[in-house]
């Protein structure tokens, strides 16, 4: 029930009025007897009381069966491996299969082919064009600028003026 009843009876609907009028019978209420009866009812077991033990027993039997099956399979595998080693002939060195002669390549690179020109330029660096050598020398001579190293108390060049 609401601890704060409405200020007027007109605020309640018909259903609310009927519910507010209902009161529990104070006759023979015994809290201890009620709790005892609830405990007895919870402790009673029906048909399902044997489900968990039966399920556990079934899983235990299944685990033992799988264990026995696994051990027998391993024993058979070991016995078969032993029989195969007894029957195995001495290892023969297999003869190398004759390599079929590959046909001579039909492609003959021309002297003006890119890869031929590149190979000649790499072998003789004096043939590089002057502009390529200058660019290469500049990239080798000057290392890439790295980040500025900041030092404690340094104020020049860091903050805009």
C-alpha cells in the first residue's frame, strides 16, 4: 500500500479504492510455520531428482569408454608401425630421372634492350649522364634534415616573435 494516502478520496479510481480496502487477515499467521512449510516444499524432490546423478554417471562411462578406445587404437598403431618396419626393404638410392633437355631459348636480347643498357651502365659508372650523377652526388652529400634538438632554456627559433 501507498504510505502516503491521497489527500482526497476522489483522487482514487474505483479499482484503486477496492485494492486499498483489502487487508490481510490477522487470524492465525505464524511466520515460523510459514517458513518451515516453504523449506519443506523446496526440499521435496520429484521425478527429476535422479537426472543429475544419472547424467554424471553417463558422462563418466562415456569418458572411460573413449579412453579405452583411444588406448586400443594407439596399441594397434604401434603394432602396425612395428610390422611395417620389419617388412621395409633396405633403402635404395633412387636413380635421378633423366632431365629432359630444354630447348634453346628463342629470345635473344638486343643490345638496346633496357636490361642490357642498365647492366652496362651499372658496370661502368662513367657512362651515367652528368645530370644523374649531379643529383646522385647531391643526395649523397647532404643528409636529410632531421628534427631540431630542443635544449632546456633555448628560446630562439622556437616561438614566433
